[in-house]
C-alpha cells in the first residue's frame, strides 16, 4: 500500500475478523484499489477468520499496520475481550484521527471503547439493510441503537443500506457516505458463449445463511427435474446452512443435480460455463456476488433487494424477481432458457455497466471525496 512520507490522516479500521464474506473481502478491495491512498491505515481484527484473507491483507498493509487479537478462526467471547483490549492499546499507540467500525460486534465494542476517546472521529460502516427476526439479532439492533450516540459518521455499501439502517441510530446529525465494496478487476474473465447446451446449468454463490434462500433454489431444481428438465445447480460458498442444504438434496435425491462446491475465492471463474446465475436473498447490502456475476457477463435472475435496486436494471442487464416464490423463479429461468438472444443481451450489458461504474479509478476518486477535509 502506498504511504507518503506525510500522510493526511491516520485511520484505524476495526472489524470482527477476516472470513471470506462480503464486508471482509470488501476491505481488501478498498485497500488494493487505493481508496485509502495518501492516508496511513491500520487494520485491527478481533479474530483471524477462515481462509487466506488475513494473510493477503497483512501482505498488502505490512505487519506493522495489521493486528489480530485472537488467532482463532471463529469469534468468541475471549476474542471480543482481546479485541477490546487491543483496540484501546492501538488507540493510545497509533493515535488515529478516525476509526472505522465494520460488522455488528466490532461496531458495538468499538462504540463502547470510543466513549473514552471523545476526540476520535467514529465511523460506523453498515453492510446489510436489516436484521432478520431472530432474537439475538433483535438484541444486537437494540444495543447498536443504544450506543449510536457515539457515531459521528455512517458509511454504507449502497444507498439502499444507508436509507434502511437509519432506524438503527438515535436522532442526531451525522455525515453519511456510500462506499461501495466492489471494484471490477480488468483481468476478470468474460463469458464467451451463450449457446444452450443439453443440460441447463444454474449457479448461485454466497455465504450459506438463511437469508440467502439457497433452499429455494434447490426446490426450483426439484420442480424442474420432476417436469423432465435436464438441469444442474452449482452452489459456491460455505456457511452454517451447509449441512441443512446437503440434507435437503438427499431428501429429494438431487445429489447428482445439485453440487455444493464450497467456498472459492474467485467463484466466478468456475461459474463461467453456467447459463444463468440466481440470487434469491430476502435482504442484502451491496450484494457483491451479483455484481461479480454481471461483471463476467452471466445472465442474472435476482430479487430486487439492497444494492441490486441501484445497479440492476430489469430487462436490461438482469431479470428481477418481484415475487421470490418457486413458481416465479422457475418462470424466469424458462424465459432465459428459451431465449439465447436475451441471455446474450443481458450478459453483455451487465458487464458493460459494471465496467462503467466500478473501476479502480472510480473507487480512488470516491476515497478522496469521502476522506477529504476531515
């Protein structure tokens, strides 16, 4: 990472850990594409997380600007306590002007700690438009609202998230900024052929959690299979729902039709041969996987949630689901299956839109605009 002899500002970025999720990988995207260029950035994680992201960030930033409180993969109570201690220590040593808090546990701990450092500018980075109705999530929502008085500025990964999360903050004036966590790599591959094969190949990707509704995609495959359609679905990702999805495939005898491929850092390279990419989440932030699918030219069918509302154009660069039930998903799949020209038009327009809106230069310019004058 470029650091001039005189940096404009010291920024500490405090995050849960470095799992291969959208918010975590989005930080790496910001670092690699110059969002913080000209400033001195230090990243502090409460745990290491799974995969290679922690090592990649450490290499990009240098050991002196990367700290992990607990080397375990999962965030625990011990990791939270160690994270709080490490945050206090780094606030005193590094003396940042601004602290960015990413993900809900880091937000909660960071806000409590920063009450003792009133001169530090506190930024809450919001990545998802709403919490699911589970009790633990409702408790987090209450605690985050209660501690929101310490927040001076809010970042969000898209305008939809910014608008939706205002209810999680107590009323007061705050600066608000949209900071996308996606940037199109110029070297990313492009889908070459839209000609139909003998088997309809579907793909989905993302963390295997309830709100992503991968079980619904499996139900769609079951229905298509029962109707005699030659179809395969590949789901690229990992998460707590893996076993439940695996059991659902066995229940419907779909082991040869549905492939749970696990996490892939560049999942889209394995999805290039897919005919259609599907996303049926009931809530999203920016939704990086849909942006990545568009970027490689995949025809996309997606629910109209989160950032998809902003970069997705129904009938122009994707097909949007207005009712995410199995029947409408199936109808959208059949529409694309039967129209090669539509698949080609959507795929090519999606790639063109991503190239126009999410370049490295655009992200650097956004960083200059957001971080200037603080």
